[in-house]
C-alpha cells in the first residue's frame, strides 16, 4: 500500500499574504529540525523494536485476531512486514499461490498476499522470529551505510528515490501496521513521540492532493487540518489552478477547518476507518464550509 503524491504549486493571492509555501519535502521527526541519516535509522529501529516488544507478549489466539485491514489478522500484519523487508534484502519470494483473495483490491494487494498467505499456517511465534532476524540484518546494513550510501538512488514504492527516503517510507508503513495490531488487541501505544510524528507527517503531506484533486475544492479555498496531541500538527492547504499546496502558517479565516486526534487522522488517511462513521461519532469535526469539509473527509484515504 503506498501513499499518493502531489506537487506544490502557487497559492491564491489572499493566502500568499498570510502564508508562504513549505518545501515539498517535509522534515522527519521533530518538526522544524532536519534529521541525520542515522537519526532516521533510529526511528526505524524504534518502531521495529516496539513491534517486537508488543508481539512477544501475545498469545497464539491473539496472533489470529482480525484487524482493520480486510482479511488480515495480527499475524498477517507482521507477515506483511516480514515480506517487505525480505524483499529489500533480496531474499527470494515464496513460490506460493494464495487461497481466498476476494478482499484484495488490486495488483499490489495481490503481491502482498503471496508473502502473507504463505505464512498463515505458521505459529505466530515463528513469524516473529523471522521478523527479528530480518530486521536485525536490515539494521546491520543501515548502520553501516555512509551518507553517500544513503544518498544512492533506489526504487521506492513512490518511484525512484534515495535510500534515506525509502527508510522514511518504511518507518511510516511499519508504524501504520503496528497501530493496526494495537487497535485489534486493544493495546494502545506509540501515538506520541518522533515515530508517530514522522508517520503522520507522511500522511499529512498528501493533504494538498486530497483537497484539490480528490475532493475537487475550487480555487481560492483554504483548508486547515488541526491534528491534536503531542505528535500532532496543523496542516494548512490552499488551492489555485486546480492544484493544492501546503502553507507554512495557518490562514486567519480558512474556508474549512478539520479537527481530529492523531489516531483518527491516521486511520482516515490510511483507509482504516469509515469516514461517515468518524463524522457521525464526532471523532473528526468540520467547521466552516461543512459540505466541502465532509467531502474532504470522505476523500482522505491516500492508500491504494
């Protein structure tokens, strides 16, 4: 599952008076402070360690608990992460044909299902052991890279990019799947701190695309996403020429203001929760142009 991308463009003249455009590449970790390559690896290590710690204390029955991802259990979530890291290491994919794939939406999902279904008959502990070994190998590799090595071009889920960018994407993916596991088991955690901030930052960078292209907000519109909590942020968007762009400060009187906690924002942005239910329950609130705001909420999912 990969996030959508967008291209920052010019803002409306009204918005330009109030705010300047941000860079198209948001900073990772603590807002406003660039991170070194090894600090990025620190985040990767943290989320892998958190998943290991979480899964090391669950029962076999809990491994089989369904999650918000259709068709996937807790064990399937970890199997997906195992398959991704095994592929990055160059390990051969299993020669396997999945069984029921009625819940799979596209070719990417079908590819994911091969490595997931291959491990479904395993005990959860065996999947965790493989996860530990593969992430150990990956960390050894990443800790040994120079800055030039991190700058090398590779293929990422979003197209060509650096190894650093690929690791940033992997941090988000691992955190999102960890949260899937935590919700399924009712063991909340890791919703604050640098990893959560980084992961939600990856989702929020797609909001200009969501507002302008998916929700088709008209030119001149400004939208503010107020993500509450210690790892949250305020994301402001303006639309001109049919395209959205991020602003580095909040407009005084936005057309729409959308407020939610970090978990709700992530679950809607990653397609885990139903937008209508989130609106009716008050988990996400819209002020200003409520018709446009609710349209945006229904279009927040950036996953394929």
